[in-house]
């Protein structure tokens, strides 16, 4: 049993292992960033996940989709590969830090003051000085103390030994940096596994949308403004929003790109914007069947034209309505 523990200790104390794990985590993170990721609520529902694969993954990745799904690449940051590599890296960093503690503790304590004679007579830094001072020990100690050196002395027969050092504690910075890496990895793993990220959370202007995920939050978009320079380059995108918790307003803010609104650990980013249609549908008798905002989030791509589309339901009549915009990339002959 002891040999197994020793081998495991040697394995995890390898710097090469830590570097390999860092590269693996970087590679997995790139895969997760480049491949579309299934929404968390879809992942938890097998039927919804199958529909998502058909609608979103297969058109993009084709025959590779089953393999990518089997490898959990569409849920990378919850996959055993990502979580396992992160956990192994944390263990490796901890073992490496503990492995270096003995030598570091010796450095911090300073080691013995008196060393073998060869230490004083060999090497490029060996110097011999003659002095007429009656008490050279006191003079040397006074000068070094003034420059904030730590002084340790030892008398051995007729010889006086002195050791001086400073900034010895800077080596502890290694442990501070290692601890910061460990906390970063643990925080990221906890956030990836227990947190949520919804890239399909869309709120229309003048509408209010529940956040879900047991947060009891809902977001109301008061207004959205996009501004451009004279040459057409984007100048500013901003959304004026109100946040509600259990129906009560708890925060109001202006969200810009890279300037999210944060409340109780939940961050609201502005990542894109698009068209929407405010709709009211009445029956022949004047009854209001629908009074809502329809998001034009669907994209209809023909051989030439690209159009936005949005659907609404009229369950009272068993009907589905669809709005289709004019082409966004070319003159629309329709």
C-alpha cells in the first residue's frame, strides 16, 4: 500500500503532469467555446435534447453530431472530461506545493549559520578582507541591520560566523499564486456545474421575461437604443431594464456590452439584439385574443435572401401565426 501511495505522490508531484493538464483544460475550453452548447434546461430533458440535436446540431455538424454528443462536447463544461481534468489539476498543484514545503521551510528558517570550510574558500563570491577595526562583528552587524537584513550569528572556538538575508518570505508568493489558481479552478468548476448560462434568454422591448432556474427573477426591458457613427460603425448599444424578484422590483440598471447587471450572483449581459413585432389580434366580435410582442428570432435562409421570422399561437382557434421580415442582406423581390 505504501508503494502505491508513493507512486501516486510522485505522479501528481510532476510539473509535466500539471502542464499537460493545463493544456488539456485549455483545449477542452476551446472546444466548448467553438462548438454550440446545449442550454441547461435542454440537457436535463432527454426528449428536448433530441429535438435540439435535430434542429441545432445536425444542420451544423452533420454526421459528426452523434459522436460529439456521445463525448458530451455539447455540454462541455459539465462533462466528465472537463470536471475531471480540473480536479486532477487542483490535486497536482496541491501535491507540488506540499512537496516543495520542506525545502521552502529550510529557506525561510535560513539553515545553519556555520557551514563547512570549503563553503568559505571556494566559489566566485569568495573574498578575504583585512580590517583594523577592533570589533568588526559589531560594524558588519550594524551596517547590515541598517539595510534591513536578518542577522544570525554563531561563535565557534576563536571564529565568529555571521549569516545575513532579507526578502526570504518572497518565496511564499509561490503558494499565494498556487492558491489563487486553485481557487480559480474550483470556482470555475463549481460555477460550471451548479451555475447556469442561458444564451437564448431574450426579452422584447416593453415585455417581461422570467429568468427561471429557481431564481424567482424576471427581467423587464423598458427600452433599447442602438447608436451609430456617420460611417455606419456601431457607437453604443444599451438596454434600460428593471429586475423583479417574487414580483417586487429589486433593481434598475442600464446594460451595455461588457457592462452587465449583477444581482445575487446572477449576471445579465447584453450579447445581441434583433427585430420584434408588437401584435394585437382580435376576434370578429372585438375580443382580444393576443396582445404581445413576437420575437423574430428564427432565420429563414434561401439561396439568396436571409429573412427573420417569428411565430405566435392562438390556442383558442387552434392556429399558429408567423411574421416574416423582408430580406436583411439583399433587395427583396417579394
